[in-house]
């Protein structure tokens, strides 16, 4: 993989990421940066920092607009993001991206107060994404070797909606992304 891939990813974040993140008062790129910054400050591995930065890239590679959930559409951004990233990264990056919506559904089922902490956007999209998991779905999710990374990513995702929060720029996080690219 090459610098071209890194430039393409950075361009997606900086150019297409300038739309609002649903109903939140932050842009897509700010949301991505806040999630990655939380992971970095927690001392996470480069793969989880990269996954936090890229977890919503699926929103940037489709043409459904900035808020398809408001029209009752589940854009399946987690799968679109996974599919976009899979040729470039291993599962330590792509699986938390693919599973971060499932992690929201899991947390709503497993932690009684998690649902109450969701943003308005997350509540609306949760209904489109299947709602809280059933006990059988919880068990299957927890059997996935990437479940814990996806749960951590989901917590960063929900906390990454702070208006006006100063973060490092995209360029600061690109070395993590570069480190995780497949050879």
C-alpha cells in the first residue's frame, strides 16, 4: 500500500468530512478526530486509534447525504466502511469499524443506563439498526474476538460529539493509519 491510499483517506476526512455529523453540533471530521484523540489519550494500540479515526468513513463513501437516518434509512455505514477499508487494513482495524454499531446494540442491552446516554441521532439510528440485542445476539457478539475493541470504539464514538473541542488535526493521526496499512 502506498502514500496514495493515505492521501485518499486524509482527503475523505478533510474534504467530505466537512458535513455535519447528523444532528450533532460537530462536523464528520471533528467527530472522527475526537474519537481518535480519546483512543490516543487512553494509550490504545495504533490499530484502535486508526479504527476510531476511520469508524464512520462509511458515511463518507456513499451518496446518501449527511443524515439518511432522518429519512428512515439505515445507511449501513459500518459495513460500507469495513468494505472500503478491508483491502487496506487487517481485522484489527476493520472489525471494530464493522462492529461498532453492533457494540451500540450490545451496550444498550447489557448496560441499563447506556441507552439514556445516547445522543438523539444514536437513538434514532438504533431503531433502524435493530434496537438493543437479544440475549442470543449478546452471546454471539461477545464470542467475536474483536468485540472488546468494538465496545471501546463505541464508547469513543458516543463521546466524540463535543462542540468546539480542540483536537490534533488529521495529519497527527495519519502515522497510526500508516502503521496499520497492509504491507
